[in-house]
């Protein structure tokens, strides 16, 4: 679900950028894209921990996302039934390569790749030609 929310944001932001750009020179238009996503999950309850890591390919994309989601109230979004407020903060690790290095040898107590961090190559921008995720890290079967 998080991928759908992020993709929709990028669709809207890239439409705005296209509308404001010089249509004669689309090379100068800065496209909002992302190339890494991780939503940490409690593997027992299968609920997210309330934060995520998202790597933007440009500082412009990061600022657009920040302006849309920092202090965003999820209770008004009709997506989640929670009073939580979204807070955007820079991560200690920066860049797709840094995130991939950090997570590639980590083990996750899960039985499916859908809980693993993912990278995208080429980056995703919300368009109809959506890049499939490449899982990062290793699964370790849960034992109870």
C-alpha cells in the first residue's frame, strides 16, 4: 500500500512539474523519482512500525515529498484510520547505494519478500511503466 501512496504522489508532482515547465525543453524538467523503499514491520503482528525509509533521486523530489507529507494527518486521508501525524526526517544513511549496502546482509524474520527492503532500477516515478521491486536482504523462516 505504501508504494501506491508514493506512486500517486509522484504522478501528481510530475504532472505539476510538466504543467509548469517549458514544453519546448522537457530535458530541463526535474522528474520526481525514488529508488529505494523500506517499511519496517513487526513480523508477528504484520503491522508496520510507524516509519519508513524512502530514497529520492534528487533533492527536488525530496523537498516535494516533504512539502506534501510533513505534518500530514492520516485521519484525514481516508487511507488509514489512525490519528498519527506524518513527520519527515532525513535518514542517517543516505542514497540508494548506502541503503542497499546497509540491508543486503541483514536477516529478516519473515516468510515472504513483501516485508524486505526493495530497490528500483530504473527509479519509480509513478508512471504507468512501473519498475518492479528488487528485494534487498535475506529472509529467515520465523520460528514460534
